[in-house]
C-alpha cells in the first residue's frame, strides 16, 4: 500500500498482510503534517484518583442477617408425634400399637 492509498497487487501462494510505506512529510500540507507529528508524540497519562467513601451505615445492611431471637421466632417448629397411652395398658400392648402405626404392612 502506497502513502497515497493506492495498492499494488502481487500474486503469492499464501495470503499476505498489507505493508504500508511511510508517508513523505514534505509532500503533505503544513496542517496535516502538524496533526501527524502530534499523533506520534506520547500521550499524557491521566492519574486516576480512588474515591474512598467513609459514610458506611450498618443499618442499610441489617436486613441481610437476623439475630438468633428473630430466627427462633420465625422458624416453624416440627413437633414430634406423641402416642397417647391408654390408662389400663401394659408396655407390650403399647409397643405393638406403635409398630402398627409406624411400620407399613408387608405386601402392600
């Protein structure tokens, strides 16, 4: 690729990249020359300042955690099943009654 933008085609077995030849600064206008020379100069780096915000309010984040008292109140308690004893029963009758309720019947 020539400085004026024209190209020369050359047949090759593999594709090649474009090679751009340097521009002759004497052949361009003064304004364009200043613009191109300014583009070559190193850019001034801007220093970024980190802004530290010290206005932390813990109250804004209170909904993210709960105290132990609040969690106990809101958790539903699972009550274990309690089998009532009949007044005139012995332990053997009670264990048979519990087994009937807990163990599924065989064959069903």
